[in-house]
């Protein structure tokens, strides 16, 4: 009798015993990746329409990224923000050159970037001396992360209720409702935070008019406008920043997920008028913007900002939406999104389709209970979209038959 240990079973058993059970995972173990395909420890291939939740913009095993990581690691991994390093300064300069912003603060994740953005807005208000300016406006369907401040601005009972008390003075406004925004944004508003395309909330695109109205209301009431582009930024919508589609700009923008191609990083991009209020000692991070991650982020930013790269994201994204529209199924309620950030709203729960996808070698993720979300690596090809559509069509037919 063979006594060889099954590597997947071994890993899953360790997980069961030793990991906090905060995630529900399928019963396979991912071992390596190439392009848009992941492989498990048994050698099964999975076409990936998740990209580590909108992170792996350049897919897996990109030679330039791998080389950059190796070379940067040989030089310097970490020194803390007590000291200057060149990749950090250069990445900040590149981000400023390619955005509305004048200055950048680096941190390690999306939630941490939003946490910092709220602190920056509070500091602006503190310095203004205006009394009673304490409210932060967020929107229905928003997701800004899991730290206490970020979760306070993520109006979903399941995420919030067990963790009370949350941040006070949070005002929840209906998404894409300019009239309600005009009522709820007042002189008491310190900051307004919004995703130009909501991700976790179900792939909801903010109407250009709505974002422009928020800009005008924030100007009128001296409130800080924050765009959370953690999921929709860095080329995902086919423009470098999702708010470019609306022709308006925020005072602060938070980014994270794809910025360093899969290494942890977050960034807070701000106008000079915000930066003027932050001084040495006001905010900090031990790891934020270290030389290894910023070396890699420079490569990712240079690649995704190329006009040809962005044009391909728009083209493949439009093709994905078109092909989804063609699936003629009574189980489909709506196809929506922008670029390679696409949602398929269903009449039924998405979970069984995700499970069936695993069996067929397809990684899918939901956004809310009834929305399948497609956020593949930005290098995905039309032929891979065709494979997805063939499986989805089949899976929906099977589901229709019950
Ligand atoms: N903001 C948005 C729009 C997100 O989609 C997410 C994560 O999904 C976050 C913030 C939180 O980012 P992180 O998980 O890196 O803390």
C-alpha cells in the first residue's frame, strides 16, 4: 500500500487545523500560473477571470515583472520610511505625471489607503477650524475595505453589525442619485467617498453626471472628494483612471490592488491643497512604498498606461460584454460594466455557477449574491473570452433545466 502524501490533502488539512476560518475556499490548492491560467497541485488548469480579485493585471509569470522582482530584491527589500529610496520617489513622480494629483503617500492595501484618505480629509477640516464639520458621506452598495473606518463606510449589515461601534457621523446616500446627494452633502460634510465603478457591490457604474454633481457639491460645501479606485483604477476600465470617463477629478484618490502586479501596495494620491495640511509625524507606515514593491509598481504603471494596452482593455472588455449579451438565457437579468470590470446579474444565486466553474477549469467570483463578476488579468485575449462564454452558456442551460 502506498503511503505517499497527497500534497493538496496535506495543505487543506493544515489549513483546517491552523488557519483562522474566515474564508470559504474550493478544495484544490493553487501552485503556479502562466498568463491567464492557474494550475493546482494536481496539474489541473484554471482559466482565471478573477485575477486575485482584480490584482494580477499582467497575469502570471510575466517575465519583466519576475526579472524586476529578482533584481530589486538583490538590491534592497526594505528600509522603512525613515530613509529615502529611489524607486519610491520615481513611482510617486510617475503617478503624479499620469493623474490629477500633486503628491502621493504610500501604504500597503486598499483599506489602509482609504483609512489614510479619511485621516487626510479630517486634517484638512481640523485646520479649517469650521465647527460641526464631522460627517462622511458614502453610498449604498459601496465597499471600501475591512478596517474599522473602511468598514464603517461599507453599508452592509453582515460586514458592520458584529463590529460595532463603528465610526460616528457616517451618512449613507443612495448611489447614482444626484438629488439625494444634494440633500445629504451639506456644510457638515467633511468628506465624500465613492467608487467610480462599484466592485464588490455588484459592478455598478457611477453615471458621469453623478460624479460631476458630487464634485460640484463638495466644492460648494468645502468637503473633500475621495474617489476609491482600488478596484476600478489602473487601467481596469480601459482608461488609466475610471473617473476619466466622467471628465472630473477628486481631491484624493486611493489605489491599491493591481499597482504592484500582485505584491501588496496601496497609494493615496492627493491635490496640493490637501498635502499642504499634512506634516511630518501626521501619518506613517512602516512598509508603505518600500523599494521592492515600488520597483515593481513602476513597471506595472508603465505597461498599463500605454495607449495600446488601454485600447486592448477597452476592446476585449467590449467583446466580453457583447458575448455575454448574446447568451440568451432567462436566468440573465443584466450585463453591465466598463472595460474588463463586468457584471452579469442573474435571477438566481451565482454560487452554484462558481462551483461548477471549478469543475470545468474556470475561476469565477461573485459580487453580491446574484452577480457574477468578471475581472480577469488585463492581458486576457478574445479566444479566452470565447472559452468562458462557451462554459457559461452550457452552465446556464444546465441550470435552466434544473
Ligand atoms: N476599496 C475597494 C473599491 C475594493 O474593492 C477593496 C477590496 O476589494 C478595498 C477598498 C479594500 O482593499 P484591500 O482588500 O486591499 O484592503
